[in-house]
């Protein structure tokens, strides 16, 4: 890892690493995902539960039981644990956080994202701090592309530098999505970049980086594995959903 990669992360709020997962790792992860989907093994989140625009309205509706996230990835299989503690991921995170004492959260972003071609929905613009309750908003997510990720199958889009921008509560709607009906927000969204990834590529991104992702318009489900990490001295607020399960120390 070079200093330029670290600087790019701090400057833009995200940084890619190409080919971090080798073919053998990807094959093992794909096989474990397949085991988790046929039949779908709990805990999982369905499209009808995310409540995004266009999602099936209930579990009973057509597509309502389409998996959106296989939750608790870390506990599901040894391959997921090995990936979450991959020495290169850990060493990059230590460099980004500037400490040895980092932890992996077993809450929320500890999942396999599944984006189904027929029933998946767009995720609106947001910062991941909408999900988290921590002392400070210093968290980093690590997103592994299991297959190719492109605009047409719902790849991530990011706003470079948005992790450092001050935004008032009024920039967001009731559900903490970035409002797309405000001129100043629309001007910022013009600077969006799509993050195209090849299988095995990884995106590190700051929990304050504004991002979104489209619907999957292809005929293949897209799978991504995502974990979130933090420093030991930045703890989840007790009794919130960020503190529900123990964090895993990585030193
Ligand atoms: O794949 C997607 O739809 C985006 C997921 C996402 O941004 C999130 O869960 O925070």
C-alpha cells in the first residue's frame, strides 16, 4: 500500500483496491452465498422490508420475499470471517485509522448485499451514518465485488469529497436520504462518480461519503460482501442497534 492510496482515501472519502480477493477466495465466498440462499437462511432482510421506492409493499406481494441482504455474514461461515480479517484489509484499515486497535462491527453492515434483477430497488443518496450510532462518525466500510459491478447492475455511485462537507439536517429527508428536490443538493449530485468494480475488487469508503446505487437492470443477481470497521476508542452508543452484537477486535 502506498501513501498515495491513503491520501486519495482521505481526500475523496473512498479508495479502490483492484483484485484483492483471488479466484479461490471468490469461489469459496460464492459457494457460501449460494448455501445461504437456497433456501434463504435467516437472518435476512427482504426487498419488502427496506421500504425503498418501487419495492414490493409486503412480504405477501410478488417479489416481497426477494432477499436484499443476508445479515450476520461474519457468523455465517469461516470464509466470511477470514475475509473480514484478511491481513491486507486489516493493514490498510490500520493505516487509514492511524491505530493498531481496530474492530469489525457485527451490526448492520455485516452482510451480503444481493441485488436481484427483477425486484431490486434503487438505494437513494445517503451517508452510512444513517444506520450507525457511534461516539464519532469515523467508520469505514469495505465492499467486496463478488461479480462485476457496473451502472447497469446497480453499482455504487459516490460523491468525491462529500465526507468532509458540512450538511445540515435540512439536506436530508425524514429517512435521512439526501433530498433530491433541493437545487444545492442537485448541483452536488452532478459530481457523482460510478464505481465500476471487477470481481475481487474492493472499495473502502468513509461512513460520511454520500453514495447511492441503482436498480439492477441486467438478468443476473449482483452480490457484494460488506463489513464496517472502527477504532477501539470510537464505541457504539449503548442500547442502540449499533451496540447489539459484540465488535470483533482485530489486533
Ligand atoms: O447496493 C445498494 O443498493 C447500496 C447499498 C448501500 O448503499 C448501503 O447499504 O448503505
